[in-house]
């Protein structure tokens, strides 16, 4: 499945990774992420994410670079989706800002 993800699927996976990087997936973050795709697709992505080791998640995110982050507008679209997760609780902590910098470097 991960070889042919749409942008919505890929960005959903990136958001899952971002939301769970500092702890377990918060229900509010999960609700925000679920809005991106239908329930069946979300469950497939969540299942894949749950079985994915941290380094494999990073490798997968990087593997889509040429497809969904080939130009600055595409990159910013994805980073905006990740930032949405960090800002979902109306707090953008120093830790979340640092994670955002990590994502900016990663993507």
C-alpha cells in the first residue's frame, strides 16, 4: 500500500507520526487527522503506522520526497498539515516548535 499513496494518505500518515512523536496519539489529534480520509482508509493507515518502527516511518516519509515535496509549495502544504496537528490544542509549545524544525529538516 505505501508505494502508491495519494497525497491525502501520505499526509495523513505524516500527521499520525507527528501527533504521536511526543507521546501516544491524543484523541483530539486523531479526530483532526481522521477528517483527511474516509474511515476505511484511515484504519488502513493507522494499522500500518502502528506496525511501523520509528526509523521505518522516517524512511517512508523521505521516500515520498520527490513525489509530494518536489517544490516548495508542495513541501509547505505537507508541513502545514503537520503544523495543524501541533497547533490543534491552541498551544504551540517550545517542544512542538522544535519538532516542527525537525520535520522541516526531514521533509
